[in-house]
């Protein structure tokens, strides 16, 4: 199969949800699932359309509770296109006798094609070819072209091209008890001969969304035009019925061009007017496709990565494709973050989590302007984060675990365990570490781009306010002479409390504590690199006191990290060379889970939390983690940086600490999040190439094979998707952008012989990095304006490369067999 194609043969109702998610087309402004145009939400099909950052808040009753949730809104559906022959039944793949059925997603050009042949009850055979795009050139346009070829019949063909504003949010079965009526249809109508339009408003956020569609029908050589019949119209829905007499062997083409605007768009007066005008004035399908394909060509040029592994290459392309459909150059103008599940479905309500930690590194070295706009999404929500911190009695900024429209905490208070049918308290808002991720991204962005203005204008303020919050969250224990962070959750969502403690939260999560130290040190570094003028201004503006800065210093030297000696390790004693980092205080005292027994009983135990709860038990009782938690430290921090922190804290560090800790948690992790396999692939890359590759393949296949069982249909896993590409370039190829020097420290798995990609780095638009069997090369595209860069490779002196020059080095180290 080609590296640019995702293809599906046959029609399989059970797989339709996954295909719809993976065949979603979007442009960073809006996206539409790859649902059949004639379908409605009926349990098999779910034709969702989502506009970036268009959220709405609703209250629902769950038993005797009332809960409020904010969701990304399923926007009016622009797709509807149905047809029937001679007054018979409207075509549906679920009812017709399908002779062939194929769906192809062309990743290179962003086109979804459906090819099918069917026979009806009267023996009429019809061939249908459908192509669609959501324009990457004009973010307000989408188009659907349907060619119908009567093979052995002549007669009347009726086509209904519609717009549907009566959609609800019903894409996730777990949420179906909740209120999903986010849209209130407002007006609809026709404009001219061939345009229909519809406007709806979100009920509480009061955002207007307008769609307009121009439908044209041509037969034969395109000379004739079908007759536009009645307008079918009911509140919230509108359609054009077009009827035409067709002849066997002569194709009919229906072209539907849709335009979507919201009341938030710029450079318009009114969104329905804008939609009507854009649809009416748009070019035809082929011309739109040409512009759209060109826009994709430009994107792919900047996403170049080539790897001599066909399957990996194809899925990496797919992952970049879905990432860029969710956040693109068109997002830069919006106030949108990274929705964890893309604009591909309704899981997690379109919310923004810490997953941007896995997404931004890729964007930073390919599309820094997109990364910057995503960071600004966080910056605009500093007031909300400050208010949340104040409400918790703390200084600084407390970012919410789930963020949506205005930056308040959006995490649900109750969640449904589908295994037990019970609604349970959801404490995941205690994952304070999301703020650490924001700060981490700010700093890494600054390092890779050298964008001192961004740091001074926006980044420093976030970093300092986050540092302030964590410094305030830490409490000093006099007897230990250590700072502690109590009552939080780490990344591992299986542990939200202690079995014997009433209030939720765990203490001294190693990830949170160590990353707090990292952030406090970056806050100090930020104060040191800001121009004096700006530093004074900023400190005055946020009223940052000298004593607080001294506390940053103190906490960063005295934070508590817990270690323990695993069973079977050397006897406890003064020699620390047997300890591992403890996920949180008391983790090692929890019971060991009988993993083999659970695997035998349940097969797939990724969602062990649901299994245990349904059994009346809880993962809180066990040394069992949903996902990488301590290991996140090895993912984010180079070993030297971790060593530096531990030594600064006065803890012993030995080279065996990392591999011992990896082995310990690997045996105790169920990988209930797609992020987990990704992190494992990364942290194992130095020590165990084979295991690393196995986890890499698992992450690659997470969505294409729906490994988390049914979750892909509800939206793709964007963190894991972006993370796989990032893993290839930053981990396997070892590109490090920390400090003033571009470091290449490869650890290529044996399965990769050739790898090549291009980065943007500190003003250079083309840093071309390539690896062959026994050599590596770095080349700078000629660029008059850009400075020389310094490149460091282990065991070599630092070399300086000028624009237009390259440097080639033998590759001996860094290859794992
Ligand atoms: C994971 C979180 C992640 C969230 C959104 C959860 O299943 O445990 O780490 O942020 O999904 O992707």
C-alpha cells in the first residue's frame, strides 16, 4: 500500500466509526468526519463537523446530581447528499446490494474518495464515485463531488442536497445520558438558483454558525443542467431536490460546495451572509482541489520525513496529516488549543489537556508559528488560571486539567464506568502537573526558536506564574527539611488517592515534584535572560517579590523525592545502588497485582481501572499504573539534566537508576493511555532497541488498529500521533535543541537504515538531517539572512555550518542492534 494512502475495501458497519474518524478531513479551522454523505447519526454512522474552539456549556441531570459540561459543538452538517432512482428508496450502503465498495484517503492531497457499485431490487446497477475535500487553501470551504453512472438502466434520478442544523452531540455513548442539544437552529433559506443556507446558534455560548451550499448537477459532457426542483424545508433543515433523466452509460455529476463561517470570524459582517457569498462565488470542484492540493504540497514540504520502513512511513504521514488537520496555519488566527482527540470526534469534549506536551515538540521545529499560537491560547487564559489559584488559596497560576473556552477547570466531576454502569467521582482535576507541561513547552519553544521576544512578552509571564503556583503548593516539612507536594495526582490516572484516606490525592508524586524543580530553575533562568528593563517591568506587573524568588531557589534545592528498594534488590543499606524512584509516597506499600491472572481472565486489561471498579475493587489498592508516570521524567529530561536535579536536591544518583526504574514500572503498567506506549518507546531507545521498536509500532498502530478498543471512533489520539513523529526525529535521530548548539545524539533502531528529515531551527527554514547505514549528514539550505549554526555530535568537536554548507560524519555510535 502506498505511503500516501489509507484504503479500506468493503463496507463494514462495525468498523464505520473508526473509518469515519480516520478519514476525517479538516483544515485547522473546521473538520468533518469521513461519514457517508447520505447518512445520519444512527448508531452506525456519525457525521460530525467541529469548528476549532467552538464550545458550549450545558447542564444535565445524572441521577440525583446535576452536572455541567462544556463540549466542542457538533456543528450543522454540510454533507447530506442522497439519491434515488425512479422514486425508489434512497441509496444507503446498509440496505443496497453492494457489488463493490472502497474508500481511499489520499494523504498527499487531502482527498477522500468513495467508490462503489450497487444493484437495486429491480436489477439496476449503478456506479458511484465520490470525492471530497475540506479546503486547506480557503479554511471556510469544503466540497463534495458525486458522479453517478447508470450502468444498465435509463430513467429518473433524484438527488437531495441538504444542510442539517438539527444535529446534537451524540457521538460518545458514555455521554448519551447527558444533554447534547448544543445548537438552536435559527434561520435557513435559499439564495439564487443553487445556494441553500442555514444558521444555528450555540445555546449558551451564543456563537452563530452558518453553512451554505451550492449544488450543481451536470450530465454527459457537462453541458446540461439538472432541474432544480422543490426546496425541501423544515426548521433546522433545508435541501435542494434535483431531478434529471439519465441514460445508461452517461454519468451525472453533482457538485456540492459548502462554506462555513461563525460569528467569531474576522473580516465579515454576518456569518450567514459570508457563507452564502463564499459558497456562491467559489470555484468548481477541480479548481478548488488544485488550490487545496497546492496548500497540502506546501505543508508536506515542511513536514518532510522519510524512513525506509514502508508501514511506519505511511502511518507517520497519516499522523502528521491528522495533526495538521487539527492545528494548521489557519489555527494561528484563532484562539484555540490542542484538543486531545483532534477535531475528529467528541471524546473528552474537545478539551485541551497536557497532551500538548507531546504535540508541540513536533510543531516547534516544523511550524513554530503554530506552536506559538497554541502557547498563546494558554497565555490568554492566565487570568482564569490565576483566579483558580487564588480560589485554592495559592499564588500564581493554576492551569486546569481540562481546558476549553475560557480556561476554567472543565474536568467532569463524575464519569461513567461503562463496565459497571456506575457514575463515579472524577478527581482527575488534581492533575496539577498540566501547568508544568505548559511551562515546559514555553521553555522548549524558546530554546528551539531563540524567540526572545516571545519569552519576554508572553512566555516569561506564564513561566513565572506557574513557578509561583508550584512553589506555593509545596509545603515545608521541618523534620525532613524538605518541601512536599501533597494531595495531587500524577499522570497515572489509576491513583487518585490512598485506600485508607478519605480525601482524594496522593503525596509527593515524583513526576510533579521533580518537574516542579525543573520549572523553578527555568523561572530563575528566565529572570536571568530577560532584558533588565523587561524583567523589572514584569516583576512589578505581577508583583513578584524577592522573597518569592528566593523561595524558588530554596524549593528547587529541597524538594522531596521518594525512593524505595524493590523486592529482590540488594538489601537496604547505605548504598543506594538498588533503589528506584517511587511514583509517590506509599506506592511501594500497595499490594502487588496478579497481572497474569487478570490477563488470563480479561484478555485486554488496558482499562484495568474499569475492570477493578466493576469488581468492587480499586486500582488505588495496587502497584498498577495506567501509564508512564515516573518514566515521564526520562522522556522529558535528558539523563544529565535529571542527574543534575537529583544531585542538587542532595539525592544519590547512579547510572543504574534509570534502567532499574524503567524495569520496575514496566512490569506494573497496563498502558491504558496511548501516551504510555509512546513514552516507553522513547525511554527504552537507549537500552533496548527491540522493545523500543515494539512500543513504537504499538503507538503507530494505536488508532489505525483502534488498540484502545472503540476509542478511535470517538476521536483520534493526537498526542500519540504527533508523538510518534517527534520520537523519530528527537529520540531515534537524537536531535536536541537545548542550549546554543544543535546536538545530534542518534539511537537508531536496527530496523531503520535510512532516515531523512528537515527542520526549522533558529531562523533556518531548512536544516536537512539525514542518516544512512554508516554516515550522517547535516546540510543547511542556502539562506542569505540566516546565521551559521553549531552542531555537536557525541565524540566530536563542535562544528560550525554556514548556510548552503553541509557536514558529513561517520555513524558508528548511536546504532542499536
Ligand atoms: C490519559 C491522559 C490524557 C487524556 C487525554 C487520558 O486517558 O490518561 O494522560 O491527557 O487521556 O488524552
